[in-house]
């Protein structure tokens, strides 16, 4: 059974810092890994999808890497802004998407 | 990206009644949809996989007679919470894949009083 863990559970940083969010998963036989953000009381917004054959994906200030063999993915957020404040979830996709516990990020001005 | 629409966004119902939640893929077809449940400050827990034209697949510990899933078309799946109790109060979210990428509905906040 796939288990997904995210570290840290919470993070509070001043605006402008570069951030690293970590995700680890126990079953490396994944089809892909996807990062999402969730604002309070809302659904999930897809940020980046990394296929199992890929090592990283980039979108704007976001960069996600994937190391299948070690069961790890990392989300980098460059030059953080208050609007980045949200919960970030990673989902590992075997035949269904299983989520980690999330990282609650707060970026203060 | 693709759009998944979920309705209603909020519902309050009396204990013992049933509530139906709809999940629609607006600009793509989805043979499979997923239903999740999320308690406050916790992550999403997969409840069941909804399969178009066939029975849903439920995760261990999820009561299939309580959470009825119907996936009658390629763009619509429904989740009915039957005989709702206060402990069923939660945030329910559906998801569908478009070319391997998962997209989520806005979620439904269910409160059972």
C-alpha cells in the first residue's frame, strides 16, 4: 500500500525566500507524481505533473524534481510571495492518486 | 487545464436524510472519477473509484451502502450520502484525469445537523 509523507508539515517564511518542500513515497512503481496547492475550504489546483520517465518539471517560479528510485520528489518555490500561502500536497499516482499530509505554507510580507 | 465542476459547494442536511453530490468533467470525458474525503487539517483520503457504466470500487473501510456512487455518463459521477449522520460531516472532493493529469472539483462542504 502506497504511503506518502511530506516534510515539513508547516513552514512560515518572509517574502522573497526560496523554499524547498519534500515528498517521499514508499512504492516507486508510480505512473507520475503531481503537486497541488489547496487554499482553505477550496479544491485542489494542479501545479506540476511529472511523468515517471521525467526527472523534473518547471512552471514559472516552481520547479519539481522526481527521483523514483529513492521514492522522493521536491518542490522548489523561488522568490516566495504572500500569494503563495496555501497548503501544498503531493500525490503519487499508481492506479489511483494517493496524497501526503501536506505542507502548510505561510509567506508573510 | 481541464475543468471539473462539483455541485453543490455547501449543503446542510438533517440527520437521517440523504444528500447527492455531482461531479462533472466540463471539457473532457472521464471513464474514471475519484471521490475523496477530507477532515479539517488533514489530507485527502480516497473513498472510491467511480467507473463509467460499471460498479464503483471502494477503498477499505468505506461503506458502499452508505456512500452510493453512480457514473452514468462519461462526464458525470454522483456521490449520494445515505442516511447521513453528524459524523459524515466533512469536505468531499471529486477528481478526474485528463491525459494523465488529475483535476479536482471545488469540493462540497457537508454539514449534518
